[in-house]
C-alpha cells in the first residue's frame, strides 16, 4: 500500500479518535454537577421566581450550569420533562424556561407579520382556557394569594407553631369555638380554610378531636362516628334517651337526635308483625 495512503488512513483515524474523545469530554462536562447542586427546595415567593427567570441566563437547579434556554438541557442531559422540572421546583406553568435576554432577542427578530400571527394564536388559546383542565397553583402563587386575602382582612399570617398551639389547646378539652376565642388564635374563617387546604392538619385535628370525651364533642357540635356507635349499642339494650345521655355525658336531646329515627323503625317493624 502506498505510503501516502497509509498516512491518510492514520491521519483520519487519529482525527476520528480526537473527535470522539472531545465529544465524550463535552458530554461528561454537561453532566457534571457543580458543588451545592441539585437544589432540593422549592421557590417560596414570586420574588424568588422572578429573580430566577429574569436574568441573561437561567441556572439549572439540578447541576448548577447556566443556559439561555434551559428546556433542551434538562430533557437531554437530566432526562426529565419541563413539566416535571417545574413541579419539582414550584415554577409557574405559564412561564417558559427561557432567559429574559433570549426572549428579547426573539422579540427583536420578529417582523410585524409574525407578531400578528402569534397574537392571533394567543387569542385563540385564551378563548379555550375555560374548557381546559386547570393545574393547581404553585406554592409561591398559593402563598401570595393567601397573603393578599389576609392583607385585605387585616389579619396576621399564622405559622405552623400557631396551629400546633391550637391543637394543644383543643387537646385540653376545649371546643373549637372556645379555642378560637382565645387571644392570638385564628378566626373561624381562617380555621375552616386551613381544614380545606391542609389535609395533614385536618387529619391531626380529627385525631385530637376523636380522643376527646363525647361531652366536649357535643358541646362543640362535632360528634364523631364513634359516638353514634355507642348510642346504638345502648339503644339496642333497651336504654332510654335519658339513661344513654347520662352514660355518655351528653344531654337527652343529643341522644334523641339519633334514637328517634331508630325508634320509628322499631315501631314500624312491630306494627307489621301484628
């Protein structure tokens, strides 16, 4: 084989080797995680989100590198979707992972005809928003909404320590209304909102409430299913409302709210038997 052919094959092979090595090093560099990453917490305020998305680049919270457009990087390098990334860090659904500088560059490059096309598309999709499924708000947006509501009501923001104190007071045998009237405690409206929005708190409250005597539950107008079970047992033994009430620590009227329906059923059954 001629020498120049051997030289050419050798040169080509060497160049290919260098290219593969360079690409491998670049890929390893793209997958390298910088110290302090990945970030494990979500954005808690809208100010944090705006600061994160308004720079010339956007930092990848998984590896710490900065990009003008983040979507391609997280899907290709980290193997997660943009939606999963937003859920993980509490980013808003309607804002893309593109830096402010990149947005401006795109906007400057659009001619008027293309701008009109995008405006028409925006109007079309806004018209379909009422039939689309709505995603839940991010923690930062939810916190901002709560702060706006509380500010409009002139109330304070209750921390977890406040709700812990609330449950401790309930555990002493006080009703919900009695605790809410105590200094520093939330209003009934705030309490009901907390019960609707925080399933973990609701479960803790019901656990504490279930452990209270039936007399406290009746005074607080929130009788648990265990009370009905006990009333039924005593009713089946032939006890009167007054005797059941004395045994369970409630009034005869409270007992009668349940037994009157059962008593009607028993009387109907006796009439049919006759």
